């Protein structure tokens, strides 16, 4: 009898296509949904692609771990920006996006039934990846300001725990975890003999003088820390699908098997572009982050018009606001609010249940992204959102 994998029954349907369908079905709708930036990679880097791809040998399979020129550039970037010096304890691998890097690593270290601890709210694709391979996501609440609750994370560890996952700056909350809390989590993982998965895709997007910290820079941490990075956010390369991971050297055999089976090697045009883009460095990105900082202030100002209807800690990272609205009636379709926003007010956001905040009768959480649009469109979208919230809760 033909049937699909029973593992997929435990995986929620992806939320981004569902919200995209609302936009498609309601022309003129402004999306405050998908987490991408409103710019692309440097034009000069793209212009360098045709000549860089002239070598006939590039049409053959390349290194599983990445082209030497890209790996060299990544190692330099990691050393100068993250204080992660790749040596005998660790290896860099280029992947088709950071999501692939994460899935590779879950498969490399996890067996069916093994547990991965996720501070909640969590990034939905990570929770989905864990379930897809037959492992168990273990959500652990964060503090009221979305900071890490290290004691709660420690209490969640069992003999089946394989890793604690941190995402900082965070998706969906925008929280930037402190160096102290990330150090504590990393030390906890070392003491318990488990891995620390550190997702740092939004590393450049911090505001108000807050600094990003890479746990793998701690002495001895590279032996149990897997650090995930992305070219999608920093350099506007979302559709080019290029990410990379730094992982402990003793995982070489497992990671080599997974990557060679899934991908063989990341697409060569994307690797070449990434190598060119890295030459521009963080200095190229910083003005764009500064512009987003201004947009962020405007967004918070507009959202203050909701008064007591909404609660949202003003976090210092990424380009998200996760807000708590009053709960929906018990038994109501959790997408009813989002559907009404699209149909009546031509605006959409991402519902909190996608990030593990599933008790919609207690609170209706919504994530707004202000990174993907031009500033004027963000303003218009948030104004529509404020009106939609007021309209929904007017009774």
C-alpha cells in the first residue's frame, strides 16, 4: 500500500506559503511576514560571476565542504569578526543555506528519539527538521523579555538530550542573548556532554550598541559547539542558498556522509558569489543595518498606538517584533485573525502558533518583519496592521 512517511505527520505545514497565499488572494496586500532584507548582494560581486565561472573544471563536482577560495574567505571572516579561529578542533562546511546546515547536523548527531532543546518561541524550520528525522523537539520557555532562562534549559536535559539550540539575534523575537547567558549555556553543554547549536544568521543586525557574541569563541568551545551562519540576511542572498557551519572535527565522517548524500556540494555560482561578497565585508552591510535601525524606531512608534491591546518587549536584534495580543475565542481557526487582516485591511503578519506559541485562546501572538520592504511601505503596512488589530478587538 502506498503511503507517505509517518514522520511527516508530526511536522506542521510550513507557514510562509500559507501567508503568501493570503497575499496572492488579496491583491494589494502588504506582507510584514517573510524574514528577508530589502537589498541584494553588491552589484560588483554579481558582475564578477561570468568571468569567474569560465573555468571548465567548475562544471565538475567540487569539494563536499566548499571551494578552497570560499572556505579561505570564511575562515578569515570567522577569525576577524567572530573570534572563531578554525584549527584542529573544527571544520567549516558550505551548504545550500543555513537551514540545510542545521538539518545536516541534526542527522549527523541525532538518532530517532533523541531530544533537542529549543528555547521558545522557536524558529519553526528547526523544529520541523528535528521532527523530520524522528528526533524530539523539547520547547523550553524563555523569560518575559525573551531572554534565555538558563535554569529552565538545564532542567530540561535528559539522558536522550543531544543539543541545546540558541538563535541569537533571535527569530522570531529579535532578542540578542547576552554573552553571559550564552557562555552559561555553552558551559552547561560541555558539562553535560551535549552539543551547543548556535544559530547566528542575524549576527550583523544589532542595535543600540548591543553586540553579537559567538559562543564558539570561548576557550575549548569548538569541541562541542556547532555554529550556523547565513549569507541570506547579511548580504541579501536569500535565493542564492548559501550558508555555512563550523562543527567539531570529530564529526567529520558523519557530516561528510550527510552532505555528500544530500547535496555533494553547494551550487558553484552561489559559492563564487559568496567568495566575492566576503571581500566587501561587514563595512558594506553596516549602512543598511543603520537604515533598518531608523525603520525599527518608526515601527515601535507606530505600534505604541495600540496601547494596552499589545505587549511587545523592544528587543535589539534582527528585524522582527513579536507581539502579544488578547487571545482568540476557544475553538476558533487560529488563522482567522490573519485572514481578516488580509481581506479587510490588506496586510499580513506571521501567527505565533508557527513558533510554538500554540495556545491562541490565551494569547494571539504575531510576528512582524520590517526588513523586507522599503521604509515607506513598512510605515504603510504597520499603519494598516494597527488598524486591523483595533478593528478585530473593537468588541
